[in-house]
């Protein structure tokens, strides 16, 4: 990507994120029942949404890698998995912090919470497999793992509809269960976090390409030495 | 504990994690780019003066 395009994108991401923080802390009203703690909702839902997006990208990129055997899909899958784990970690941190004053517990083995934790373990295992697998097999093994691991994403999303749960249901078939200013704030935050996600994804992929270039150059240097 | 402190801690932890990850990527990238620049310099010098100097120049850099 051209440098100026990248700079414009980064400035846009930063501006949108500042706008989202303004909306969360100053524009969005304070919820009547839960009070100010409810504002964690915007971080929590955005992180959850982006973690699902990230794992979906891993799923698609893994299929494309197995089909085309092009390294760029493997790089995309790896980068997206890392960032997905970061956002899933944020979900698992902001959720309990919100839960403690509302439910009076940090954690409960509720279906949504449990399936999200399982999702986190699956993709942490994906990253561990990448570190441990041999050079020739790494991409193939992790691609298969990334495809199978995605099964838990719809299970996590629909857990609050499949099983009885104390986790709030905001998005229903009848519509979204929040007031207009809160909905606007949620949309702004989702846009800001999405831009942040793509910024991190591009940075991570760039790092991987630079690392490949470094390994090639090192190999060339060693080849020159041996002559 | 005041609920505002829960909100403050959640948002602070979220931003710290995002910042640390972003900083980590940036640092690794700079480190690799510096090492590549040094290798390019080593290759350039050896093309000028002869191939036997590569090991000496690269080991000095390490």
C-alpha cells in the first residue's frame, strides 16, 4: 500500500477512535438501571464483533490457502488469528469487569461466557500450533485447524438463543434493544474498532512480509559466504 | 468500589493491550529493517572488495 494512503488511513482511524471515545463518554446517555458501568458495553460488543470478523477471515483465508497454496493467504490467516485473539481477550476482560457490579460475580459458567472462553482457547491453540509445527507442515496444519475452529464462532454467537442464559440479548429478531443515542454510539464505536482492526491487520501482515524478506536475505548472505 | 472505577479500569486495560500489541509490531519491524539494512551494506561492501570479506563484516555487526 502506498505510504500516503497508509498515513491517511491511520489518521482516519485515529480520528474515528477519538470520535468514538467522545460519543461513549460524553454523548451516550447513562443507562437508568446499570448506571455508568453500562458504557463498557461499547468496548465489549465492538471487541466481540471484531473477534468474530477476525476468526471468519482466518476461516476464509485458510480455505483459500489449502485451495491455492499461496503463502499470502497463510500470512493473512496468521495475522488475523493473532488480532482475533487480542480482541477476544478484551471481551473476556471487559465482560467480567462489567459483570462484577451487575451480577455480583466476576465469572459464571453461562453458555455465552463458556463458549467465548472455548473460542479463545481454540485460537490460542492455533497460534501455539504455528510456533510448534515444522516448517513444511505449519501452514497446512494451521489452515485445517483454522477451518475447524471456526465452528465455535456461530455456536458462541447463538449461545444466548440456544440455551438459557443470564447474558443480555441486545440484538433480537424484533430489532436492537437500545435507545437511539446509544445505538448511534455503538455504530460509531463499531466503525472505529473496525478501522483499528484493519490497521493492526495490515501492520501485522507487513511485519510478516518484512520477516520473509529478512530470511531470504540472510539465506543469500550465507550462500555468498559458502562460495 | 464505585462503578466509574470499573469503567475506567476496563477501558484502560483495553487500551493498554491494544497499545502494547501495536508497539510490539512496530518495534519488531524496525529491528528487522535495521538488520536488513546492515546485511545490504555487508553485501554491497563485499561486491566491491571481494567475496571473502562477508563473514568478517557480518560477524562484526553481530
